[in-house]
C-alpha cells in the first residue's frame, strides 16, 4: 500500500486542479495554481524524479473534475495456464491490457487489448477484480488508478497467441512457473485470483 504522504500529495494535486478549473475568482485561481505547484513538487520529491516529468503526467485529458485513470487487464485461462505477454517497455510479463479508451466499454477495451497484444480474439466473461492501485502492493505511482480485471474466453479455443506492436512474446504459463512480472501492471496475487476465479465460478468479484 502506498505511503500516506504520497496519498496526501496526490489528493492535494487533484483538489487543486479541480478548483483551478471551476473557480471564477482570479484570486482563488492564483491560490489553486500555487497549491498545485506545491503538490507536484511534493510528488517529484517523493518519487525522486524531475518536476517536469511529474507535471507532464497531469497534462493529459480534458480539464475539469480530476478522477482516477482506468486500466483494464484480461485473464485468458487455457488448461490451467494463464496468458501473459512480454512488454517491450520493460521486458517483463503481464496480462494483456492498458489504459481504457474513451468511447469503448470496459469489456470492449479489454477485448481490444488482448487482440492487440496477444493476437487472440476473446470475449470478456466476468469482472473478477476491481482494484485501487494505491491500496495494493504495486510500486508507488504519482497518478491514481482503478484496475479492472476480466476473465476472458477465446472465440477460437485452439488459436495460438502471437505478439503485437507493443509486445515481444505471448505465451500461456502455469501458476508455478510464472516469468518475471511487470509489477506495476500485475502482481502474482492478481494472477492467482484469476486462476482461482476460473476454477471456481462461485467466487465473488474481488474489490478493495
């Protein structure tokens, strides 16, 4: 779980950015801008990264009320093995997924990600976990995320996976022989939960 200082700095930045957007008072606007600058400096200091890099993370998207980003991940299980893709970004492995695109449902997004990263046409069957990244054992992140994990089924159960533009390899792995995971994207417990959920349909979706 992330530190209380990181959580407070993220919350401070979100409140300042929201206030900066909605205020009509020039004096309050100046105050909100200063508060946001302080919050961004705190995030930069906590992460030991340049201020410009931190500020750039919050320049994306439409202005307005600041909300968490949404990430989707697809768990494709075949014969007790889970589909993982090796990312070009860090050389480590993750369930296929990424940021949710605007205009597409959460299920549609995860189906698209599996196709793009592993070359498999799938249908999302069940949301098995909805996680707040800050409350898990993921590496600290200056941004706030909700992580939506879906169980997916292949349209063609015999189809072989193949890597996409952002991936190097795509393979199925047993639970006891997982490759090095990209821990910012998925943890061993995320994969264990997917395998348990697929094995026992009576389990409830996991959320925190």
